């Protein structure tokens, strides 16, 4: 039997984060599940032992909390094999109608928060894992490639995230054995983007929940 891999997933209280957590656990891997409201995972905690599921509070706008969560993951399991950088939120409204403070708060979560998770993931893969290496999955959006009206600021955060992820991937030394993939979901599908310099394939597994198709990374194919 293969050794279970350790996943670190942000934004696990709902959506892609929750569904991915459920799938990874059912596959037999280990999950460090982080969320601003960790009590949302109490039902999963009752189903899995602490050797399989560690739930941690994490607000990605707090860089120290990000570092602390990675440190606790290492204390519990010794390494992290895959980081699913997923936490984010939406904001609907015309560009002219959104107050600046709301737009800045959105960037704090969707760009700065996600970017700091990516930076800490790379540092962890390089300096903490023995041997070095790991896979970073960044949950972006189709609107990070093609913007849409009424979600202009959300689109802008995802454009920024796409740009920083591509730049980060090209800065990595191949000797570190770190693979970076940006996932680009749309309403009914996920289109994988393989960052330059990393040609290994990304596989997407569709799920159906409440009559809507959600597409997630397939743990068995990563």
C-alpha cells in the first residue's frame, strides 16, 4: 500500500475546499483542513481520527496565522506533499459602485492572502520537506483570464493571482522539485493551466452536488 500523502487545504468550510477535503479523505490521504470557521468541519472531525484530519483556524489575511498553520501541520505529520491554495471570496457590483475599502479587502483575501499561502508553501516544500519537493495547486478563476461585468474587482484579483502564480513558477529552481499548477474554474468545469517549465499533467474529476457540476483535482492522478 502506498504511503498516504499530506494535503494542506485552505478555505475548507464550503465549496471547492470542502469537496476536495471530502474526496482526499475518502481516497485515504491525510488532510490539514484550514478555515476561518473551523467548526464548519465538525461533522468531518467526527468521522475521521486526528491521524487523518487536522482542522485548524486560518484567516489568510493574517500572514502569521498562515505560518503558524504550516508549522502545526509539520508538527502533526512531518511534511506536506500538496497544498491546495483555495481560500477566497466574491464581490458583486459595478466597478463604479464598489467602495474602495471593500475592493481593498477583497484583494487582501484573494490576492495577498493567496499569494502569502503560495510563498509559505514554496518555502515549506524547499526547506522543511526532506527530501525537498511538493505540488502547489492555486485555485484561480476563468475570470482571471477573461473579465466579466459586475464582478470587475473579483476578476482583477484573479488576474493578479494568475500573474503572480506564473511568475513564481518560473522563479523556482528545478532542483527543488516543486510543481505549480493554476486551476481555472468556470461555472461548469475546471480548465487546468500548467505553469511554464512544469509539464506534468493535471487531472480534473467532476462531481455533482445539488444538481450543479463542480470539478476538482483528482487525488489519485496527482
